[in-house]
């Protein structure tokens, strides 16, 4: 189902893999302060599943990819399908069973007007009071009441000067970026590490930052979520390798190594396919040379799951002076400044620390925060420039210079515009 009307400013991509019991998000998203024509709502389902309680009159696009139940769901394939189908300049990937305030779309449009090269995130307020299940349309005040686990001082714990914002803020709740930028970095990574529930739009965020976008968190707009079975933290679905706190290792590695492109690109995410006309289903069918549902992905079949990859992941760069890695469940740290180490030589190095978890390793490291801050912020101008230069691979330098020049031109043009 696809509704035809004028080109919207924003495309909201909502995904499902046959699990949603309530579709209340559509109730809130159809009650926004901006004109309904300014945004579109896309629902993308992984399996051959069409719930009778999903009211398609509330949607602009409804795409059912139709994979068989023998396949493990891949949320990143759903993201890519939504990005391809989106008609808006701004794509929003967000929790499909959240509550939204009436100013949600308005605040996102305003954020990109103020910061055109942004990748925007909104945090999610979570309540674990099981009395609110099944979903009963509670007020925002009720969500902030008994059972709320991450609201303090008028904001979320993750945005309240958290010492570990990467894990305390919900990077997977809501991300917005320009569609052209999402296409430029190759869309969401469809590597097997992201099969199942350990994945999320933060993987796109980290690579968008490497591409030159700027991370921005809204501090006056939130999503709200109430308890339901098998939710985050108690999920029993298949998952790929993570850092012990449900952030995918491959995504963290992209952040640490400044990688821009995906390891595995969506097979249909190329220029010719993006520019084709017609429905998303017909375009996928044309691209695959088949009619009907999408081509089968044998590597996603439950019976064909590959063994865990025997690879070394670079998880953190310059964690208070140390680079952190993990391999086969063991965590390692080296003084920062080097390249990816050889796994065969890593354990024999005298300056290597080792532990069985990330948090245990962080507790073992001889961290001197004051010295680390002095080294980062002090020194001569040439020394500071050299540290910035070597912080990223040299082959990315031309792209970084070009992006900075483009950003400066945009800022100058805005100054001239407001000065008239």
C-alpha cells in the first residue's frame, strides 16, 4: 500500500518483524503540530505478516518484504527498504511502539533547519510498570511516574551529564538523517553480525559522523516507552556479538576505525535501483530478476547460521589513553596511538592488559584522567594539530578537508542570509 501525494519533508520509517502487538505509535504520529502533508509514515514488515489490527489508513506506505519464518530477521534490511522507499529529504528511523508528543516532527524539521549536516538523536524515556501492559494510552505524566527507570532532573539519565552516554542514552530509539547522506555512506550495513536484535540505527550514526555529519541530541523532545514482554534487556531472540551492554561490536569498530562504508552493502542499494520508478516491491523484483517476494537469503536461515567470526574487533580508540579490543570473549587494551594489532602478537606484548569483560578491563587500566586531559588539550599548536591529524587515517584527510570547506561555506552563506 502506497499513498500518492506531494513530496513530504520527512519520512518516518517504522519497522516490524512480526512482533508488534499494539500499533499505538500511529495514533501519536497522526496527531502532530505540522501539516500532515509535511511528513509520511512508512511501515516495513520483514516476514509475510499483515496484522488485522494495523489500520493502513493511518499509513502512507506499507511494505511487506515477505521473508519466511525460517529466516532470522535483519533490521538493517528493513532500514534499507525504508530508505529506498522514502520520499522525504529527512529519514527518521525510530521505535515503532513508542509514544510521541505532538511536536515530534516539528522539532526534527527545526533541528535540520538549524544544523543542516546533522545526524539527530532523541532519547527514550522508559517505564517498566507492568500495570501499563497491554498498552492503555497512559499520559506522559504516568510514564514519568512509578516504574520510570531513566528520568532525572528533567531529562533522561543518558543526557544528564552521563559519564557513559554511549550506553546510558538510547542510541537505538530514534535517529534522523538526510536521505542523501544515508545513501552516500551505502545505507545500513547488512553484515551477519547484525542479524537479530543487537543492531540499530546507531550503526548508521557512527559512519555518518565519519562521513562528516555532526551528532546532535534534542534536549526538549523525547520518545516514551512502556513495558511489554521480550523487551530490550530481557530479549531471547538471536543476536550477534556485542560489548556486554548490547552495542554491536561491528558498529563500535566503525566508530573506532573511522570506517564510512558498510561491510556488506544491500544488494539493491545502487544508483540505478534508487532512481527507478514504481512500487518498492516491483523494483526489488525487477532488481532480483524474480517476481513476488524478495530473493531468499540462505545465510539468514536458522539452520545455516555460521559460527561466530574469529576476528579481533577494535572497540574503543583512546579510552583515557588506551585502545580497547576484543576477541573470542576476551578483552584487551594497549596504549593508544597504534594500528590494529596482530592477534598472534597481542598477548605477548608487555604493555597489553587483558580481562574477561569490558567493564573489568576498564577497572584494571592505570587511567590518569588529569594527565590524559592535559595531553589532549595542552601542548603547542603544532602538537595539537599533529594529534588531530594522526587521530584518523591519512587517506581520509582529503575528504575531511573537503567536508570542512563545504561546512564553512554553508555557515558563511547562512551568516550572509541573516545579515541581509
